[in-house]
C-alpha cells in the first residue's frame, strides 16, 4: 500500500490524522464533531453543520465566502451529518488543489485549513443567534431532508427495522432527528447548542490527500491548542450478541410495492473481531453481491422478490436483509431467505462461489482506497471502535485466507432478531 498515516493530539479531545496517498490530486480536510446520540439534542445538532457552512465572521455572506473559495483556486465546502456507533457525526469539509499546483507557491492547504477553522470556531453568530434568513433556509432544508428519508421506502424500511432491533438504545435514534423537533428550533437555540458542542464534542480532524499536511496541522494546532474544553469521550453502546424472541411489525402506508427488512444478530462479530473477515465473505455470498444466494435464488430463480440483498453493520454486530415483496408473498419470501442462510450454515456452497465472494469483498475494500471520503469514513469507524487506523492491507490478506469452514461458522452465528414489513393499505395496488 502507498499510504502514509499519522495521528497527533492538538488539544483536549482534539486529534489530527493525516492519510497521504500520491494517487490523489486534491486534498480533503474535514473537521468532525462526535457527540452522543440523544433525543433532546439530535435534531438541533443536525442543523449546525449546514449553518456553519454558510459563512463566518470574516465571510458573513455567500458573496464573501465564494470570493475566498475562489482565491483558494476554487476550493469547495460541504457539510454532512452521520451516525455511527451510537454517536452523531457532524462534519464540515473543504477540498482544494495540492500546494504543488499553486501558481505563486502559496500553501493552499494552510489557507483551506484556516478558512475551515474560522467557519467552525468563528461562525456568523450575532447577539447570541444565527442570522434569521440563513437559519430559516437551513431549517426548511433539514425538514425536507427528514421527509426525503421517509419517502425513500427501501431505506426507510431498513432504518425502521434497525430502530426496532435497538429499541430503547441510542442506536434507534435517527441521525437527523424528527420533523416536529426541527420546527421547534430557533436561531438562539441553535447558537446555544453550537457553543455547547464546541466545549464538549470530541474533535477529529482529517487531512486526506497527496500533499504535505504540515501547514494544515499547524493552523489547527494554533486554533485549537489554546481552547479550554471539556470533551465527552465517545464509547460504543453494548453489543447485543444473541437474538431473542423474533420481533415482528407490519406497517401500512400508501405505497405500490411492499418492502420487508429482516434484522439478524451476528453473534457479536464486529470490525474488531477476529471473525470479521469471515463475516464479510459470508455476507457477500449470502446477499452482498450480484452473485449472491439471495439474488440468484430468491430473486431470480424463485421470483419472490423484486430485489433482495444483505448488508452488515460493522460496529453493531448486525446483518439486515432488504427486499421488495408482493404483499401475498411475505411468508414465502421470508422462508426462502432463511433457507438460503441454512444452506450456508451447512456448508452447501462451492469453491467457485467462495472464491467469487472473496473477490467481491477484496475488490470492495480496494475500491474504498480510491475514495478520500471512504478512507476517512473507515478511519473514523476504527477510531470509534478503539482500533488504530491502518492502510487496510492486513484485512485484505485476512479476507483472502477465509475458508469454507470459516464461512459456515460465520453463518451459524447469524440469527434472526426482527422482521419489519411495510405494506400498502388494503385495496391499494401492489407491484
């Protein structure tokens, strides 16, 4: 691997991680605030990265902000909200060209870091409130985003299944919160919550790209080094290893095609477990690839699903099967999905299938190394999990060594926990 990874502490609860790889032509710098998922704060937290993205004291409007970005050779700002390991991840990022392409030899990376730091630590807050017009626009954007999540019925069904699996836990809280909560936020409440987050959130700063990170690191060290903060360390919620009595829930909506999500426990296998490589290959063989058992048998051969696939949650020890099903085929589809898992448990698959699944996983892992965003995502996940970030080479080697027996044993640990069905109301068309 051609990566160079380095991690240093800049202040109380503030770390700077650089991942250098010469294949990139740009540098991506991000500031990530990690804070526990809580019902009272999740929604107001979700609006903050987008409010911060609108400017700072030095760039109080889009005109001045875009002028500054143009001076940084067309650098681009973005904001995002994520959810991982029981924590909300609030991100502001900037992407700019590498310093070696600058016409006057200036440090573009240091300039990008300076602007990003100003946006986070010197936002456009006046008299204890964000600007009213900016706030109203972002408040509506947040409401629209939450509603859009509901309108994506495939993703919605999976999310509701996960929430039911983790009922009563922070893991069940949606990353953007709720529409009714979003409507209650005020410019003053958002500013108050911002101040609290700057004091208590764990801060993970990433520099991912081809250039030298020294200039950016020095800027952030200056900005954060003198801050007195009281960060709350992140920790993972307890992993539920074994499935209990199967929970089932059916919900009616105005939809044309019914959906079903089946949530499984993986026996406590997460990304820091020695059995994780076997679980990755098992998932690819089960439903995580175009050559999977669910796709070839349940969807193609039996025609019981419009789609059928599986994915794993590497932090929570979960596997979820997502499917689109005719209303009258729910039970038959569920039986067929479970039957394919039984086949894997019994080791009834060929060496050709195993090798194809291994190639799928390896190609996926290597593909993540071609994306700055995915490399950063993997690094954040490992930090939350308590695993030191690396270049991923050892995981790839471990996947390549997975045996048929390893796959069967991984499948034997997978047990059904929850079934969530989303169906059309009586009399509605299905299909």
